[in-house]
């Protein structure tokens, strides 16, 4: 059977490599229970569309912290709801929270995303 060129290219990419590398390996070896728990918590926190939008806004600020007061307009929800979602991201280790007066400020934890990138790297 002959495949269309684009389908053949996709099939070639999934073909086992002759270099001995495993196809679609997610990591260098099995995960520990603690690593699996941590990564699952981070992925679960990221599975909510509102949290993804909030996180993308914080990440867009680079290394600077973002005030919770600025996040309410981003997703058009109340400040207590934003704080709830941000607490989930903090608990997952994806962002840090710093109290400045009456307002909380959030920053991205780059190492957390480096770990997720490494885990999800199929190359």
C-alpha cells in the first residue's frame, strides 16, 4: 500500500529509530512516585481554562510580578475567584505569591515549566 506523501512523512517520523533510542520516550526512565505526584498536580492545575488565561497573563509580564488587582479584568471574574485560581497555581508550584500591603503579587516559577517541558519532550 502506498501512502500520500504527507502521511508517509508522518509515518516515517514515528518509525523506530535505528540509533537505539526508544520511540516516544517521555523521559530517561521510570518516574518516582513523588515526581509523578508533583507533575500530575501541575498538569491538573493547568487543565482549567481560567487558570491557563491567568497564567498566560502573568507569564507575559516576564520576570515581573503581577498584582491580583490587575488580573480581575483579564478574565472578567471577581477578585475572590481570581485568588482561588491563583492559589491553585501556587499550590502546584507554578507561580509564587508575595504579599505587598493588601494586594498579592504573582510571578512565574521558570523551573516548574522547565520540568514540565522536560517531561513532555517526545524528541
